[in-house]
């Protein structure tokens, strides 16, 4: 859960107030355990089993009888996107948990800002007692909390230091010709006598060899995936979960353990490791430090003949020839082509980003590009589809979007002031009169709040001097407090409204500047599409009694969202005849 969502404290105050209601909410002591893969290097003392034993002993010895475990095995302390932690937060908000106990502060997290927020702000706000056993921290004893901030900083420094050491060790290992995978790829396993050496894992190796043979015979990756699914062959992902992680970490859904995807087949066909080579540095971390992206092939490091091959060069070449005939993803030596609508299309049914795929066409290129719902595509070979395809050709999108952008640029060229007025009106940007009225209302509210402060002060003086009785004092002070509380809520709402209007104004100005920049354009380029479009929502097509298909497509522009240029929404309809 995001800190900004929690800092408003609304649910926290409601739940904290409800904790005093008898026989309504349970009084559960949460025992929280976490272990990341880096923590495993510290030894057995940090294992989940040992953490549970330690916390159970502490709870029993200190009179905490109603306990519940919340466990995150294989999750980093660098962020709080962990299922066990999220469940704990939900139970605290529901008023179920009154105490949280962890082995030490680092189990809660190694991000000192977020960890400090939870332990020093959110837990007290929710009336939750927090105990870190090894650090002798107990929120019921304020003196024990004096150095928690320093502990959190040290824990974050440790995480950063470990990350640097791991990165350096990873590069050194890769440059020396050793495998950089933590676990071997599907078809191999670690040599019991030398963990740095791969040996063939017979059962999956047979599947790998068969995949290459089917590809060499001209069978498409989609059909290969369907054959393996029909034969109920366990997928590489589930096999990895079973054998490499020993059932730890993120589990692959058991019901989908036989559901082979085309992407899994392609990935196998692209692994040059099956030729017996070690291939390192194929990917690198993205700008956010969490996702990975492909490196150019000339940045790879390939060490030949380091382990036993599963396929020979002839079979490899034959399978590559098939992939070239049926190009779905670029091969290792084929440059990846960026699509202009990549990441912009969203399925209206499930909210997933739509991905591009190539379909064969008898045109100059030999193929066309269409976009399809990613969730549907990943489940299309399963018994039940998780969404609908919402498939749409790229060229139709391009024409549709180009027409709308050209309309905006033309409007900017003909009468930019009129376009600016229309945009400001539709985006609810501040008009001079509206801003003046809001400022007047805020000033009036602030003045009345100050007046009530003065009245309450005078009322207290009258009560202290015996001019009014206690009953009248209580009644009048309650009236003033109620009025002032309502005024403060109204003031906060008006300020939020003003800030939102100012934000809308800035956004509108940005879009107007964008339209001004391209007002003289004669052709809509890919650069313009990426600049103007924030997202495109593709709805499911409907068909009338004559067989004509109609599909609504909502276009959201950068900065301002949907825009109405002709009296309707910024939505387009795609028409075609079935």
C-alpha cells in the first residue's frame, strides 16, 4: 500500500476509534516474518522456521495468546509490495490486529523512510503496539524507540551495500566465463560436484530437444505450445518453481502448470546456451532499477563449449530458419523494432496493456501488425479465456489517431485562442471569475475560524472567572467546536479544489503549447503520436443484425485526457463489415 494513501489517516482514525468496542473485533497478535534471497546468505538464524520459533516463544513468554503468522518468503525489504505485509496492513485496518511482533527492524523493511512511517507514525495512529525482539524495541516503552530511526538508516545502508557487492560479484563472475543465472535454464541442472557447471537434466532436456525438432520441421511456436499443453507437459516456469526454488518464492498457479505459452517456446528456441555455450550480459536493468531490458547482441559475452549441448548446430540453424519464416519476436541478431503504440493501448475489459503481434498478409512486407489484449493472449490456450481479444489492426489506429491530431493542429492554426478557450473549458481550468470566488470563499472561512478561536478563548475566561456555569460552558464550547470542525473540513476541500483547478490549468497550458508547436504540420509523425497521446482504450466490438461491426475507441490526450472538438467525447468508432 502506498504511503500517500495511508497518510490521510481517515480509515486509520475510524478503525482506531472502533478498537474500544467490546466483543466486536478480535485482539490478534501478528507475528511477521520475512526472508529475502540476500538474507539467506546470513545463515540459518534468519530462516523463516527460526523466525517463527523465536516469535512464538516470545509471544508465549509474554502473554500474547491469540497469534497469527504473516510471512513473506523470498521478498526483498527494499519495498513493501509483499503479499504477507499487505495482508497484515489490511487486517490492521479492519481492526483485527492490536500488536505486531518481528524478529528485528530489518524484517519490517530496509527502506528507512517507509519503515519509519509504519513503525513511528502509522502503527501509533492505528493504536497498534510494535515490538522488534532482537532490537529491544517496544512502542509501549518510548525510550526504546529513540534509536529506531538510526536502525532503519543502517538497515537501508546494508541493503544498498549488498546490492553493490552483488552487482560487482555478478560482473566479475560473468567476465570470467561462469554462468550468471542463479539457476540453470530449463533442460539443465547444477553439477553436484561443481555448482558452477551445468549438466543435462534428462527429463526437460528431452522436451527442449523435441521443441527444436518440431520447429525445424516447420511447426509454428503456437502449435508447439498447443501440443505440449494437450500432452500435459509441465511448463518451464512451474518446473523451475518445483526444482530450483524448492517451492519457495512466487508460486506458479497450480491450475496453469500445463499451460504452455508461445513466448515460453520462443524463449527456448532463442537460448544459445542449448548449443553448449555460456551467454552472459544479455539484459540490463531499466531506469527504475526493477525491470530488465535487452542489451544489443554486440554487448553480450559468449563463451563457447562450456557445457554439454542439448542440440547441435544443424538443428539450431534449422529452427532459426523456421523462426525467420514466421517472425514473431526478433532473433538474437535481428534488431528489435519499436512500435509507435507500444504501451499506449489499454483493454477496456480488464485494464491490461495490449501487445503487438504480427499476422501474415499478402502485402509488400508479408505481414501486418495487430494489437491484442495481453491477458487474453496469455490465456488463449487455456480452457477458460481470462478476457476477450479486442484485436485491432495498427494501420486503422494510425489513421484514426492521425485524423484527430491533424484536427487539433488545424484548429490551432486557424484560431488558437478559440482552441485554448475550448480546452480550458473542458478541462475545468481556472477561469478568472472562478478563481476570484474561490479565494473569497477561502478568506471568509479562515476569518470565521479565527473568530471562533477568539470566542472560545473568551468563553474559557468567563468560565474560569465564574461568569458562566459549567453546563453552559460545555454546551457553548461544543457548539463552537462543531462549527469550527465543519469550517476546517470545508476549507480543506476548497483548497484541494483550488489546487486541482490550478493543476488543470497548467495541464491545459501544456497541451495548448503542444498544439501550437505542431500547428503547421502537414503529416502526423510517430514523434507527434507519442507526444499527443497518453493512452487509448479499446472496447469490445459489437455487431448489428446486418453483420456490421462497431467498436468504440477512447483517445486520452497527454495532459488533458479526453477532448471534445465537435460536441461529443474524444472517442472514435471503428467500423467494418463482417
